[in-house]
C-alpha cells in the first residue's frame, strides 16, 4: 500500500479515496470495543500523519527553490476531514 500512496501516477484525490475506502475501515475494525489510552491515541495520530504525508508529499518553496516538509496543520488543511481520534470518539 505504501507504493500506491506515494505513486506519482495517481492523483491525490484517488489516494485519499483509497485511504478512506480501504485503510480506514481496517483501522476502525472493532474500534467500538476500544478504550483509548493516551498511548493508543498517539499511535493512531502518528499512523494518520504518516499516511497523509505519504499522500501529499513535500511542497516546493518557490522563493528559495527548495523542498520542505509540510507541517501537521497544513496537512490537516489539505486533507480537510476529521482527525482519526475524533472519528473513533
């Protein structure tokens, strides 16, 4: 799945659709029985950030001509969906 999400042949919209349709249901399987501790919440946030970073990749700075890693807030702005912890709650 990593190769699919980081592929340059697929659009970002298709990658987000794959994430929502295939990956999230697998992650949410049995979540109604979970009691989320801080450790599990952190792991889920890290997982979500990794997947979203793989989908959206890096951003080119036009002024200085270098690539930079997007901040978490910028990623959530691009993804524009509830955070995984909020979905589970």
